[in-house]
C-alpha cells in the first residue's frame, strides 16, 4: 500500500492481478462485473481496517470467550450511478447491515461536467461513516459533486473508493474536499482529450452493463 496525504493506492498482489484482467479489452461483461465486485471487497477490507471495535463476551460451546464486535458509528455505502452500483453490491457481501444511498450523476460528454439526475440517501447519514463508491475518478467532477451533495445533507465522515484514478481527479477532489480520503486500486498516468483515463479500462458503466 502506498500512502500520501489522504490518498491510498492499494498494491496488494490480488488487487493488482484482478485490475489487470479488468483493464483487458477482451474481458467479458460477466467477468468484468465479477472482478469489480471482488476488487471492491478487497478494497473495503482494507478501507475498513480502522473501524472501532468493542470488547464483548461470547459463550462458546466450551467456555466464555473475550471477543470483539464492531462498534461506533454505523456505515453507509453510497454508489454513484450507474457504475458505482457494482461496488455497492460487492461491499454489501462484507457489511450486509450497511445502509445504501444512490447519487445519479452523468458526465456531459462535451463539457465533462457532472449532471445530477437523482439522489436518495439515508436520512441519518450525518451519524454514519460514508463510503462513496465509483470505479472511475477521471476529472474528479462527479466525485467532487457527489461529496458536496453528501456534505450538504450533513455527512461528516466520507471516504472515496475508486478502482482507477487519474492525477487530475485526485487533485480536483482534494482541492475541493481536502478532508476526504481517496482510496484507489490503481493510479494511472493522465486523461486523454475526451476525459478518459489513460490507460484506464474504457467506459466503466458500458463495460459493466454491456451498453456499448
Ligand atoms: C463515469 C464514472 C464516473 C465518471 C467519472 O460515469 O462512473 O461517475 O464517469 O468521470 P469524472 O471524474 O470526469 O466525473 P458516467 O458519467 O460515464 O456515467 P455512467 O456511470 O452512467 O455511465
Ligand atoms: N468514465 C469512465 O467510465 N472511464 C473513464 O476513463 C473516464 C470516465
């Protein structure tokens, strides 16, 4: 794992291996979806490393055991539509009791500016640790807008998990929201003239849903 201020890039071998297959243009829609879910779970496993625990006593069939359960604030998983949905599905396998929110944003293909079309978020989000999920952090416009929406309704603790991020997106999010930790599976080189991450993996939504 390599860490800079509020940026973590996960370099676990399993994550790197799976991201390589994800990038491959010949990976099928079915495999692409499965890999997105697996990578998201591995990322969440690490991103949730500092969740607080409380000591409890559990009666095993043999004797009382000193054990630990999650305590502290509850969790909210917020997916940016469409592509973030697959990360929500993956991470719910680990934390099935988490509340789920959705923010609908699409990137205008000409201006590359995010356009909001939907949001439905847990009412008590201010009391939850929020994990904002989107596979791609390109210009950072969508993630920064989603973070502003979350903060406007009171969210205070937000981590952004993206599978691939470009330096431009990291800078944009950190300059608007320096308090938000960004966690990536891979940091790529740059954006191309169309705002796509290079080398990236193409259009994540299209590859997940087979729409191109
Ligand atoms: C993609 C991706 C991000 C956004 C990233 O979504 O899933 O939400 O682009 O780009 P940005 O960092 O420059 O804002 P897209 O707008 O293609 O919508 P979709 O998921 O509905 O296909
Ligand atoms: N959105 C994507 O899905 N891919 C990119 O490379 C950039 C934005």
